[in-house]
């Protein structure tokens, strides 16, 4: 897994990259009450705003970590946004993106570097 400074995690699964928020981010947000997901088949560019998360504390944007196409979204989060707090690294992924250039993943931190970053 890779991690961004925006507290997103990225996991390569076959020819797609699964994107979610870290446990640290979920903890900082507090209780998540709403998730707005992107549309499938949307072409995105790195740093485009693609999701909105609203919690009891704040609203936050999820940015596209890489260039590519959104190929799947986690519809469960629309009905059960609290899953982000319950299982941020597992069942609460936000979207899957088919990367235009997988080497963009090289720019992100591994788990040890991320732990130092939030430490």
C-alpha cells in the first residue's frame, strides 16, 4: 500500500488502484455522516476533487491520487457512511481507478514513511 499526504491509502489490485482514507483521517474527521461518490467512467487527473466526505466536524474532499478512469465506486458508503469510521482500510474504500500511468504511485509514501508523517 501507498499513502498520500492527504491521508489517502492506495492499493494496487490487478489493473486498478483502490482508494480510501486512512484510519488516522477517519479518526480526525469524527463520525462520517455523508459520502458523495464520483460517477463511474469519469476521467480524472491527479489532484482533481472526486469525492466529498462530510462528518460531524467538517467536510473534506478526496482527491484523485493519479490520472485515470473511475471504474467502480463503493455504493455501500452512500447508504452507510459510518463504515468509513468502522473499517477505513478495508470495506470503506471509496473508488477504484484504472491508472493512465501507474508510475505516479512511486511519488507516495510507504506505510513506515506515512507513520512517521503522522507521528
